[in-house]
């Protein structure tokens, strides 16, 4: 009789242990699913930020190239104007000097328009646009770094959560939860405050 009762108690303990172990595995499975979903979202944000960074960098480069082309043209016109004025002062008749003065005046208008012109984008406007594109590029790059590190934290969390199932070590699951929180925080910064960690000196 006592042996039968002992056997029943042993079976009850085994069932309880299996039930506890099964509950642990279910919680870990839910944790892994949540971390995987967060990882997908953060990865998506990272790809978007990377595309924005590349696009803004191309726009900045093209704008600076356009600026440089206008600067070269401006310098050519200035040099030509100075040369023409020098020639006029040396051996030009009154009629020729009048024509040269008119040409120099026309070139000055061209130089001024190349320097600044809202309608045709002078050097001043192009410089402002280029700086704007550079700011967009740097912001997108900062966001990408946040997403990249956030994704790494979430991936590591998934690995540790999976290891927790195999080893039955709850501590690994707790570390996975912490890494999930870090990854989520970094992902949030990628969207809402990309340059915060740079300003704090935590990222180069």
C-alpha cells in the first residue's frame, strides 16, 4: 500500500515537473516570437535609413558638382572681364572702349547671377541645398547605426532565449528580455532621436 502511494506521489511530481517545464518552454517560445517580430521591424527601419542615406549622399554630391561647375564658369567670366578691361585701357578707341565697358557690365550681371539667383540656383542657393542634403545624409546614417545595433541586440536575445530552452536556464531568458529591451530602445531612437547617442558621445 505504501509502495503504491509512493509511486503515485512520484508520478504526480513528474507531471508537475513536465507541466512546469512545458510552461517555461511556452513562455520562451512567446519571447522568441516577440523578439523576432521586433527584429523584423528594426531591420525594416535600418534598410529604409540606409536607402535614405545613400539617396541624400548622391544628391549632396551632385549639388556640389553643380556648384563647382558654376564656380568655374564664374571665375572664367571674371578673368575674361579683367583681361578685356586691361586691353581697353591700353589701346582702345573711344568707340571700342564703350563696347568693352558694355560687355564688362553684361559679364558682371552674369557673375552676380552665378553667385546668387533664386530662379536659376546660384552658388549661394546650391551651397544651402548641398548642406541640407548633407544634414539629411548624416541624420539617416545616425538612424542606420541605431537600427544596426538594435538589430544585433535582438538577434543575440533570440539566440539566448533559444539556448534557455535547451539548457533550462531561466537566467538566459532574463538576459534575452534585457537585450530585447535594449534593441527596442535603439530601434525607437532610430526613428525618433537618431542623433541622441552621438550627442551623448556614446557613438562615434
